[in-house]
């Protein structure tokens, strides 16, 4: 009997040590001293792999590094497909999503968000020598329309169908880079994407792409966290405010985009 009690006590102590330590991070984050960031690293210029195919680069990457530094944390990027990126933050795979996440009423219901950090609109992209005459999403009847699945571009086109009965062939891809590859090869006719992304693809002098439409309705990106994670949300908001006040956000914007795309978002705080 005493032997059984002793074994039971040992098991209880082991369980407490294992599960207690797993949950006691000693701070704001899942892993003590590290900010784990979920990111779909395939969305230039917001997040993409550098020439070595390993090193993450882009606006969200540089901003995330600075946020972590000011919180006195190391940063680790967890490359995650967009289709599972929200479920993974809900199950504590990482602390936050910094991956060009548009703040929407539906997302606010189920996740915490930081204050907006960059402004954006949607854009419609064609090949420069395309015979397509459409100059707005309302005119894409009968065309193959590409977009990244489960993004605001996808939702915009779905809403347009519901509102107007527009008929076209939707081509949803797992990464926005594939949309541009398919357009370059004439496998689709049109791309609907974030203007920030479109800017990056039309910037090279030899770019085959052209922007023919931008949406009048602005949208803003925010850092997404698990619902109820108010401590981390507040800490990130404090750091973002510091970065806006001392000009760091504007500097990163100029380095990546060559223009200030962040101040408009700050005005919506």
C-alpha cells in the first residue's frame, strides 16, 4: 500500500513539473524570452525569403524584429500556410501572427488585434500586353480571376458575386506568388491582390505587369493574437506607438516601399 502511495506521489510530482513548466513562461510569451511569430513567408514585399531561400525579409519581418527587440525578446518566425495560420495561433503554436493580416469585424470577434500599422487597398493587375479590356472587378465576366485563397481579395470577389451576380472563373491559390506566375504564363487573365503586393511586382523596369484598378475603400493591417491575450496585445500596442512616435515605422516603410504607407493607418487609432 505504501509503495503504491509513493509511486502515485512521484507521478503527481512529475506531472506538476511537466505541465506546470510548460505553461509557466515567466512573461508574455509561450516560450520564455522568445516571441514566436506565425508568418506566411510568400507574400512580397511584406514577407518573403531572401536570395538564400532561408532568411525571411520584408516589411513585416523588419517590424517584427524591432518589436521583439523593444520587448527584450528574441524572435522566431514560424512559416505557416495561410489556410492554417489562424488555427495555429489559437492552439498556441506561436504568440502572434505578423503576416499582412487585414483587420475585419469578423476577425475581431474571434481574435485580438493590435492597432493598425499599415494602410492598404486592393488592386487589379493585368499583363501590359493583355488583350483584356476590363478595368475593374465588375468587368471580369467570363475571365479567369486569380487571388490568394481565404484573403480579403477572395472575400471581395465573393461579395461582388453575391451583390451583382457576376460570373467569372475564380482561381484561388495558396500563395500570391503563384497568381503572378500564372498570369505571366497566360494561364489566368486577371489578378486581384493587395496594392502593396502589386506595387512590388510592377516596380522593376522590365515588369510585364500593370495595375489597372485600385479599390477606393482602404483597409488596414494589424498584428493578430489569440482571443483574450490582452497582456501581449497591450505590450505590442505600446511598442507600436513608440515606433510611430520616433519615426521607426516611417523609416521601415521608406526602406521597403520607397514611400510612407504607415501614417494613414496611424490616423485610424
